[in-house]
């Protein structure tokens, strides 16, 4: 595939309420092609019933450490005076194989949306696991996770999100 496949995800994490129109500073031509997809971790329908985990449901979860949550209602982010972080993602996908290009690109974009929704629900609901950690604590978790993933790749079976769900 080499030059015939590109998948690039650029992220900007900003304290705001979804107000920045062109955070990635796209030139006019790319800005006109861009499709904005809002992901609401509370109200968006999950891709599959297998994606639901009650421990990662922002409508139920309440942080012991911060008191945040549960998150409820439409446009819940407008009903708080607490700081809110918005994750702006720019997903660029090119699959240059005649006959299946658009189908593969659409499937990838749909799966990226699914991954972002599930991941950000987890990030909020795992708030008490990461709130207050130092950078050294986070680096230690990253290193341990890398070791576990390396071992799973060698001996483990396929896990996580699969496209056929």
C-alpha cells in the first residue's frame, strides 16, 4: 500500500465550549471539504450494544474526587460553570485503490468516530483514576501499558474494537 494509504489524526485539546471554527488552521480549499462531526459523550447513540459499559456511562457516573457528573440533558455542556475541555480532531484518510476507495474511507471515518465516542466516555468516567496524577505518575502508567501491550501483541488474541460490531 505504502503511498496509497494515509491515516492521520491531528488533535487539539482546548478549554472551551465547541466554539472554534478552524482550530487546525486549514486553508480555504481544505476547510470547504471538511465535515464537522460533533461527538456528545452523553447523548450520542453508541455504534453497537457491545460498546455499552455502565461503568463508563456519563449519565450515571459521579466523580468522588471532584463531584462532577452525572452529565444530563441535551447540550449539557452549556449548563455548568465548571471548566470544559473540547477535543478537536482532524482525521485525514486517503485510500487510493480504485473501486473500493470511498467504501474503505467511509468505514475508517465511521470507526474513528466510534473510537472517539467510546474513548471520551471512558476518559470522563475514569476521572477519579487520573485526577491529581503527576506527570511522573502518568509516564509510569504509560510505560506499564506499553509493556502489557507489547506482550499481548506477541501472545494474545485480537481484542478491542472491531469493525464488524
